[in-house]
């Protein structure tokens, strides 16, 4: 009979695989979106238009989304990138999307997009921020301290 108070050991391989999947999914999305803002790729506005729309804050958002996404993809400074992207998502919610409600504009019946996507992104970022990038990450090979993962 197993002791009820004993904790089951964590399966590090599965945890690392799950963190890799989370990092890749959200990292690719943000790197691509950041490239739209920074370079005008994939039909995006580019840096000049982004800064014209957002002001000087546009530089930080653009750089944060693009390089934060790349950092998550390779697993370098993943916690920092996650924290920065959480701030960007909260900014997007409170400055643009909150007035449109929770739901995305699936049927074109509201003025803009809601913030449900942002909440999902924040949830993934929080997981990476709390747990770290996992064992399959560049930070592991560079022997960075825990806080710099």
C-alpha cells in the first residue's frame, strides 16, 4: 500500500516535452506577429506604421513580440520573454480589446476583437514563467542560472 502523503516523482521528460510544445506554439505565433510589426512581413504594417499608430511604445511592443517569440522558440531567456509578453498582452487588453468584450469577432458583429486570445496567451506565458523552459532549451546548454532561463 502506497503512502498517501508521498508525492509522485515528476516525469521530467514529459514535462520538458510539454514545455517545448508550449514554447514553440506561442513563440512561433509571437515571432511571426512581431515580424509583421517590425518588418512588414506576412502583410503586416511594418515598424514605421506601428510606431505611427502606437507612438514610441510601438518600438518596445514590436521588439518584445519579435525577439520574445524567438527567445521562447529556442529557450533563451524564456522567463524574461514570458514576463515581457504578459505585460504586452495586458496592455493590448486594457488599451484595445477590453471594450469589445471577451469573445473574438467570429461573425463580424462587433466593432473589434475581444480578449479571449490574450487570456490564453497569458496562461501559456505564466506556465513558462513559473516552471521555466524545460530541459530542451538553449539556456540549459549555456549553463545559465535559474533566474536567467
